[in-house]
C-alpha cells in the first residue's frame, strides 16, 4: 500500500515537473487559427468596443460562455467572435493580443491561419485588413518577442468565390508576413481538387501549401491534398493511420502532420485521447508537430497539448524538446530564425538538465 502510494507520488511530481518544463520550453506553433485564438479576455475587449453587438464584456461571464459543450456550441461562440470583428482596429487588437497570449506560453514563433475572406466579405477593406495584421505582427515581434507569419486559408464552405478572393489577396497584395496558403472548413462535400487552380497561383509566387485534410474524412482526402494541392504539410491528417501506404509516403517524403489532439476530440474526429493515433503516426516514422487549432474555444492551449503529447508518447524533457524542434524544422521560418530558435531550445534543455 505504502509502496503504491509512493510510486503514485513519484508520478505526480514527475508530471508537474514536466508541466513546468513545457511552460518554459521555447516553442513554435504551426496550426492555430486567428479568430479561433480569441480568448475570453480578448473577446471582452472587443465586446466593450461594440456594446451594440450584445456580447457580454465581462471576462468571467465569457469564460463560462466559452466552456466547450459540443461542436454546435463551438460554432456559436466562433460566430459571436466573428460578429465582433467589425473594423481594422478590431483586427489589429485581436492579432496583437493573440501574440500576448502566445508570449505567456513561451511561444516564440507562430504561423497563424488567417481567413481574410471572412473580414473582407463583411466589409473591412482588404488593404486596411492587411495593414492591421502587419502592424500587429511588427509590434508583437518588437514588444513581445513573438514572431508571427501568416497562412491565408480558403474557407471551404464559402465556395469558389472565397477561393478566388483569397488567392487574389494572397497573390496580388502579398503582405510581408505571408508564407503559406491553406484550406479549412468542412471536408465532407467539399472535395479538395476543385481548389487546385487557386493553390497553383499561390504556389507560383512562392507560398507553401498547407491544407487541412483527413480530419473528418478518410485518407483519400489526404492523397487529394498531396496530389492536387501539392501539400507540404497536412493540417490534422488523423485518418492517415488507416492507410499504411499513405503513412509510408508521408514518412518517406517527410511530409509532416500538424496534430491537434484536444481539437480532434472536441470535433469527434477521434473518439477519445486514449484512441488518438499520434503514437501510431510516430511509430510509422511520420514527422508530427503538436498544435492547438482553436485553443480557447476548445478549452486548451499549446502547453496543454504538449502535456497530452508527453502522455500519449511517453516523453520526458529531451523528448519534448525534440517535439518542439520538429515544429521549428518544418516551419517556414528563415534559416537564421530557425537556427536561433533551435539553439534557444537546446540551451533551455541543457539548463533544465543541469538543475535536475
Ligand atoms: Zn485547423
């Protein structure tokens, strides 16, 4: 009895140690959405700017409203936030405050998925929208030490008109921070190949291809993303484990999967954390990165996702540092930036091990 209690205590101190390690670990995040990152604190600020919208401006009431119940509620919260983003100043505030939340988690670099179509189609002029995110990006880097880059994504449910508009903004107005082109929204009934011409245009100006695929549909959608959209990384890709040939292809060609464990449970792409295919992906030699997707709306953050990955993969501090290095490696940060961040991770790990 005493012995089992001891071993239980040992486990507890071990995991709280790892939690502290994760909290300070310099990290890169590659799959996280702009509007989906609005925390109750940020929404309260936006609501105070627009009292006529009828969204409570009290962070505590909002925190309760944000509590994830089911996917339908998530959509409701998401749309409430969208309705609060009415002018360029809202966009700037949202973007900068997201970076502040990232800085608190030791996130040094993030590729934020932005959907310009949502704002532009709601009446914010494209130029003002781009100026707002770029202004926030520069301030975040200077004042918070968080380097932001953009993925502009097509909201698949909005059809080809949104694809055209997103490709136009990306290729004709290309803001400095833009590195990649994505595709989100539902997968069922929204075949990937129809977006090929838009991806072709984005890739032609040097953007990288990072569509969502294989989250709510099978491995064939991932194949489509690879062949039609020339995907360099796959958003989610949870169904890849159903196709051994695909796993082999991803491993051989070093095409990473951007895994978001809590999101997968929330959207029911995966039944439970115990059944999450993360370990299977790693065992097959596929490069994985850990991400938070729409963190406050799924009641998570990147540090929590790293904790979950540690549990699913049985990782210790060096294992977690390796996971953080993966994200740096397959990011679209420039070579010097990658080297700096890698070194920061290594120094942090070495310091941690010295004090153990
Ligand atoms: Zn996503």
